[in-house]
């Protein structure tokens, strides 16, 4: 609005959302009350900007200092989205709701990564995703399986996140195709329990999209089926946890684990990440958490 007023396109430079201060670039994408909620959902944004930035260059420079590339990229996409959204609102064009800003930004980043055939391989990416103690002592371990019948194999995917939805561990593994689909899911949960034990966390909710497996574990009903011994071992592996729960979620809420399970179709037979997570995993996990 400051630019438009200076060019005499509009009569006032006040922000059309808060109607209290002139709307320059920093106000439009960062400090306006209307957009504060967008950034507050990301715990890592406010510590980066210690004082009110004088201009957009200063604000932008703050995010370029982060060690995790995807964070700077998310800021760039979200700021671009907000800038274009305010222009669309002014011109009475359709827009996405503000609370979908980060989800849209994460989706755009994922779309861009998928479209780049020459991106470096995960082991070449300089991404470091440092774990820090969560505000709440509760972790989520999502697990899923995928069947590749044409190659007589299956895939297992596991992702563990802290209470800030930050990835602290992940696994992608290809296995010989079992007799039943449920056995793949049981093995995926078994790998999740092993990874949780390796990371040494004590309060965990295990989430999977197989109602049969989750209900059997939740109620301690490892029956005499071909995968009953696997569920018994899961219960043994998780017996040391202070808090342990099993929750059934839809496939749409289990996208990251499903992605990792399908990722096992190609590449190494087994991959485990406790740091330096692949770019495609980080961007999908971010889009899934906002």
C-alpha cells in the first residue's frame, strides 16, 4: 500500500487488514497482526528475527543464516504467497485461507523437488536437522507398509517426530514379500519400536493406518495368526516405555511413513536416518505437519 500510495494508485497507505500502520513489504509479509499466526506455528521463526527488521532485506537475511536449507525455502515461498495473496484480495480475486499458507508453501516446495531430475542425492545434501528437547515429552512414531508384488517384495516406512513435528528419526527398508498384507504392517510397527528404542525416547504414540494391527496392539490381542509372534515382540520392545499408545490414523495422516515405505522399492535395501535427512523427506514432513 505504501508503494501504491506513492504512485497515487490509492489514497491511503494504511494496511487494509489492521488499518493502523502503513503497509510496507515487511508489514505485509511479517509484522501485520493478520499474518502473525502464520509464522507463530513455526517454533524456529521468531528466534531468527531478534528485532523488528527495518526492511525486507534484513528480514530475508535472517532466514538465509539458517543451516537447514528447507527453512529458508519455506520462508521464501510463504512470503511470496502472502505478498501475492494481498494483491489478489485487493483485486477481489479468489485466494487460499491464511491458515493454509504454510501447507501451500510446503506443497510447492515438494512439487519443485519432484520436478528436478538433477537434484543431488540425499547423501550429498548439506542438510542438518538438529534435535532439541521438545516442549512436551510426547513423540509420534508413524509406520506403514507397501507391497511390490511384481518384484515379490514389500517396503517398510517409519518416521519419528517430536512434539514440534520435527523429524528425529526415519527408516526405509525393503523386505521379502510376506504371506499377508497385515504381516507387512506388523513388521513396520516392529521396526518403529526398534527405532524408538535406539533413539531412547520414553513417551511415544505409535500411529498406523492398519486398523487390524493397531487394535491388536492397543488391546494386547496378539492372536495366533502368522504375524502374532511379531506383535508379541512389539509389545516386548515397547514394555520399557513410560508412556506407550497405539493409534489408528487414516492414510492421508500417514503420508510420510507411506512415502518411506514406497521409497524402499528403489535404492538401498535398508536406509536409516538419525540426522542429515533427505530433502524430499523433510519437505514432505513439513507439509504434512502444517
